[in-house]
C-alpha cells in the first residue's frame, strides 16, 4: 500500500498599533486554491500593552475563520461529487 504525503503551509501576517492587531492567514492548497481569512484583536485601554497576546488572539481568530472556509469548501466538493447535500461537519 502506498501512502501519499501532502503538506500545507499557512502564512500569517500581522498589522498592529497600540490598540489593535489585525491578522491575515493564507493557505495554498495542492490544487492551486488559495484560502484567506482575517482576524482581529483590540486592547482595552487599561490593559498592559502586550503585542504578542494581540497577535495570538487575532491569529487564532484568523485561523478559526480559515478552518470554517475549508469546511465549507469540503462540503461543496462532497456535494458536487455525490449529487446530494452532505451532512454538516461539526467542529
């Protein structure tokens, strides 16, 4: 039996100022499709400025959105191949 290895590389970029962090996540799939998602975080004015925490929150939100887009894409491909509506994939 032959096993195929496939790898995905996710790119994350951040933009931030003293109060806000924005993240963009990008994954390129082996079929050439690119899926992008965004996430954000806001620091409360009384919180200590910790840029890494903002990146973690914004990054996690972008990755969560990326996951949801990939699930939607998979559903569409299942539906097209089978000719019927697939059951929801729960996260």
